[in-house]
C-alpha cells in the first residue's frame, strides 16, 4: 500500500498539508455551488461532529479556486476546509479525472469519489461514482462499523 501525501491551498487561506490531518476523509466533487455538490457538502457538514468523534478530518477537493471555495463555504456554513486542486495533481494522484458526457458533449471532469486515509496516509476505504444524497451517511456507517 502506498501512502498519499499532498499539500493544497485551502478555503482557510492557508495550505492544507495532508500528513498533518490524518486520518482523513477526502471527498472529490465536480463544482462549487452546484445542486449535487451543495447537497454532498451539507451532508458531510451535518455529520462533522460524528466524523471528528471517530478521529477523522473531512475535506472536499475540486478544481475551483480558493476564492470560489471561500464563497461556497460562507454561503453554506461549511465547518470544514475545501481544497483547490486547479492543476489537478491530487485529482490525478487519486485517479478521479474521468471523461464525462453532458448534453452530448464530452469533457474531462471530476468523478464524485470519496477516500478514507488511515494514520499512515494509506487508502482504507474508497467510493467511486458516488451519488451525492445519502453518501456522507454511508461513509459514517462504514467508519462506525
């Protein structure tokens, strides 16, 4: 198992260094302030205390700018950080950039995915092609089991 370590700019205004926040729940999402991404973010935010009680930090990652993340967090009241991966390095590390079709047009975008890293930064759980609604509860159920 390989360890996943990265540093990205965060909605907090500071760089987020993954090794300093393990164990870690990372959810990748396509775009700030869109319906599915808002639903998923609100669901993770609502369960944040439960994740913290289990010892986990939660972060969301998309290709949006830090400014966009800050606006999204403020508008939705998120109590966790959103990380900006504009050059897609971390997205590529986790292999979440996929060819997507929307209205007959193809483009590369983030496939909604979630990863749980242990204290060593190794993936212990992963979900791909996630449906936003109910997903945060599914992650919580898995980690509570």
